[in-house]
C-alpha cells in the first residue's frame, strides 16, 4: 500500500491557484504530471538552450525510478521559464583553454606520452608506468 501525499492549493508567483503535494524546504512539491505550466527542470532548460540565470527554484518535482538500484524517489528543482536566460557560450580563448586542459588529462606524468584516455587523478600515470612503479616482484602463486 503506497502512502499518498495530501493535495494542497497554493498561489503561484503569477496569481494562479494550483494543486501541489506539500512542501520541501519551503518550496511546493509537484509529482509527475502535476507541475504547472511555465516551469522546467534544469535539464529541460538546457535542452532549450537556457539556464536558470542565478534565480532560485520555485518548486520541486518528485518522480520515481523504475530501474532497480536507483533511488526510489528523485527530486528535481523547478525554475521559471520567463526568468530563464540564454546559456553562456564560451569564447574561442575559453574553448582553447578547455581543449588544453582536456589534453593535459591524457598525458602521463612519468613517460610524458599521450595515453589516449583520461588518466586517473590519483596517479596521473598510464597503466604501463603505474604497473612498473608498483611492481614489487611478488609473483602470484597458483594453488593447485
């Protein structure tokens, strides 16, 4: 038997009355399919080429996962579409700096070669160099 949340009437920023399922941290809680028009999650804003623009969320969306191993209930902040701003586009200099930073993550600190994959941040070594540094000569004995 599932626990149902109470329905509450709230007044939105534009004067509309809508039903919500309570509050989370002072924000109205909406379940899947009950969010009012004019709000979107951060991911939905990104898909439209927008960002919250520094504005605080106006609500919370609760939804469930059907896949095992995931949290049962996930919460996502809701932002107003009318206050959303276009996402920032990096300048050519910023893009070049990011490309250099991403390339540096692939360079081994021991052999100074491009490993072709991002190296672990704990060692910054490719597999061959890490194996050489950590090989203490102990061979694994097979138990027969």
